[in-house]
């Protein structure tokens, strides 16, 4: 079974930066894609960015040009570099891994951006 552990969240001022990390372990198998989603209180969980096994990337329009997703295959780790953070980026950020058999989620890491 796959386990995902996120880290790197915190409290920053608008315009600041954070780098999130997600380390995968267990029976990962063949990865289809890994990604980051976020959820604010009272809202649905939304896609932020994904990176496929072929290293193609997709970003939500709201984060294009500010966030960058990357992966270190050797370490089974995915990253999300977040620059020029805005208050509307405040949410719990969740790491996701899809290995064709199941969709796995981390426990989430809180990102809070003050105005």
C-alpha cells in the first residue's frame, strides 16, 4: 500500500514563497501521475498541479506562472514550488498519487498566506 507524507507548509506573507514536498513509500507500482490538490474550508478539493509519468505538467489557471511542480523519481518525491503567494492560496494542500489501481492521498499540509 502507498503512503504519502507532505511537508513544507506554513504561514507566509503575501508575495512570499514555500516549497512543498511529498514523499511516497510502499508498493508504489507504476505511477500514472502525481499531483497537488488544495481544499479551503467549505470548498471542494481542487486540482493545483499534476505531473504524469511522462513528465508532462498541468496547472490550474489560478497558479500558472507562480507554481512549479516537479518530481524526483529516484527519491519517489514530488515537489510544489509556490512563488508570489496570495491570500487566496490559503488551503490545506494534499499530495495525490495514481498508480492505475488506486488513488492515494496524503494527510495534507496547511498553507496560510496573510494579506
